[in-house]
C-alpha cells in the first residue's frame, strides 16, 4: 500500500498541511487561513476536506501544535498563544473525521515536529545532535539526540522558556524573563516599538531586517541585541547538552543573517569552555513546510 501520510501544522493565523509518502516524496500541500476567533470543530472539518483533496488514500495523520500536550490522551493541556485549543481532545476529534484508529493520529509540539522535518528532509540531515529553534509568535524548539527526537517526560526542547532574567517581562507561560520575551518575532516588534522605529508593527517585521541589512544603525543594533539574547539562550543548551548544531527557522528566522553577529556574541559571552568556534548555526531549509513535514513523520516514533 502506498497510502499518504498527512502532516498538519497548527499556527496562530493558519493551518498548514500536506501529504507525503513514507519515502519522503511530497504529494501536495495547502493552507487554511484562520479568522480572528477560530472554532476548533470548524477548523478540523475544513482541514479534513483539504487533506482529502490532496490524497484519497490516507494512512495516518500527524499534528504539530503549540503548547503542552497529554500525548496519551491526545489532548492539548495548555497553549498560551492559541487558547482555543486548550483542554480539547484533538487526536480523537481528528480520528473520527478521518475514519482512523486513534493510534494512527499522533500529536506533538510544533517545535518538535519542525525538528523532525528538518532532520528528515532539511538542514538537519546527517547530524546526530541538533536543536531546531523556530522564531515565530513565540520560540519553539525541537531537540534531536542520537538521531532521535528527545522529549523527556514531554517538555524537553522548550528553549523558548529558558529564563534569561527572572525580573524580565511576564511570559504567557506564567513565568518571567523567558527567552521568547526577548528574541521571538513578537518580542522584536515590541522592542522596535519601544525605540519608536518605523518597523515596529507586525506588517513591517521584514522591513526591520531589510533596514538592518542595509546598514541602518537603529535596526542593525536592535537585531544584534536580539541575536545576543538568543545566543545567551543557546549557550545554556550548549552547557547542558553539548549540542553543536543549531538550525534556526520560523518566520523571524529569515532575519538570521542580521541576527548572527549578536548570536555569536551571546554564545561567546555565556558559553562554558569557549566552544563557539565549533558550533554550527544553520538556516532552516524547509521554511514554513518544516512543521507539517515533520508531523507526517510522527507515525515512525515509538
């Protein structure tokens, strides 16, 4: 049988999905744009319709979601940026719609599925120990150790909630001073607004990187500072796990070239053992496709 695997990546403004064979051959992909107040059942109905438009024969479904998951029950425990998912049995709702056994529907954190995607078909290929960091509304992370996705008891890889400053800005997770309050796309917008930069709104985030690339001092300095904060976070991972390959993706990851000087400085400032010259920081190759491609690989996990 050559049934398709459906990968679904649920984000703040859209659901991306695609169909792929076990060999890695991509069949097709599409996107469902979400309104300002999404309704879960309606979104899942439309997702199912789009999936069947990609392939009539569907063998399994994988879903990447932001937040904390109960993987046994297939329930989203908490999702600070997407509260409409919270306490909902997403796995069972999808299994009914696709006519699949619940065991054929797998849920995983969005950072983890992005890591699986980059490991399978992207920048992580050939690397045994990788941290994939997604810079978006928040900061997601997916940790690959010994060629396998490592989730621990469920929270491993949550690099966005490493604490840079316990007296820092309040985070949606309930803590304060988390990395995503300094180096996510939303943090970049907030920091640009505080400096009254013209790029300080969501529609101009790309403009922020463009101005920095052109040498405009305020934008260049801001992105270097944001990169430095990101480097401080990555340095904690290096000290604990000695991971030496980082793949940076997500929408704000497109500014990696402008963030890189700061990242290197932050790593140098906080890394134990001065191993910065041995660290590789790579741009993600799959872009917005990483999440759904990795989600389609979830059926292979134990």
